[in-house]
C-alpha cells in the first residue's frame, strides 16, 4: 500500500506543480497584456482582477493554508498500526495488541499497579515507552519483564526501553 500512496502523492504533486506553473504563466502574460494558455474568459478575468480585491486574497489565503495543512500532514510522523517482525518473512503484529501485552507484562511485576505502554518504530526497531505507577526501585524488574515479553513476540533489535515509574500517591 505504501507504493500506491507514494505514486498517488507523486501524481498529485505533478498535477499541482503543472497547474501552478500554468496559472503563473497565464498571470504573467495577462500582466503584459498578451493572451495566455488559459481560455479567453479566464484570461479576461485575470486581466481585470487586482491583488487588493478581497476575493483574490481570500482564495490565495485558502489555497496557502490548504497547502500548508497537506505539507504538515505528510511530514508528521504517524504511529504505525503494524509492527514488522523481520525483513524477509512478511509477518507483522498490530501495535495496539503489542502495547496491551507489554502493559500486561509490566503489571505482572508485584510492585506495579498501573502501566501504559506506547510503542514507536524507527526503521525496524521497536521503541517501547513505559509509564507505570509503582515503586521506582522496581525499574530493573520492569525492564526484565518487558524484555522477556519482547523475546516472546520475537521483536527485532533490542533498543533501549524508556521506563518511567511514578510512585503511587498517598491519600491521607
């Protein structure tokens, strides 16, 4: 599916670039008083419309904001829905189920009450980030439980695991 998305993005980019160049050339030729590559009605409209007109600025601002939103959406790092196990076999696991299993493994440590795990992916490596409520001295036990569960899931490379243990609040 990634290939289809990349091809669709490339086609959209080429179409937008061609349309932008066409409009820029038509605007330049209209400013010079010559007929452009656009239909005659459009060329006449380009010759009479000025930048200080409100509809022109509104359309320009809208198109600019839409372009910036598309750029931000493309550049933003999204959390993966699937985590690949190895390069050549094609097997994968769903990220949410991996997070649930890892959280269950962390909660199995005796001094931990609640746990939340977020898994990020950088390349083929998984990066678990754990936030748990419990004794901060149990950090080694939590890491051991996480590594054991990652071994059961046959996770790729072992990168450092981020563990944050917050002591339980005491209510009087």
